């Protein structure tokens, strides 16, 4: 039996991006010292905050 993750990720989201967008994602992730997945998770949090400010 595998180990249990504390904050298991259950869903996979996929998206097509062009070369420039992929380069940007990789560059930003590298600058942050994280993965693209973690970068996108952080972006969601930031977007939620900005949305609440504009309501």
C-alpha cells in the first residue's frame, strides 16, 4: 500500500500553451524555485484575493 499524502491532489487540469507561454511558465517557476503546478496554485490564490478586492 502506498503512503498517504497529507494534502492529496485528486484532480488533474491540463491546458495547451504555445512555446512563448511555456517559456514564461518555466522561467517564472525557476525564479520562484517551484514547479509549474505550484506556481499555478499560487496564482489561483492571488486571483481570488484580487477578485474579492474588486467586489
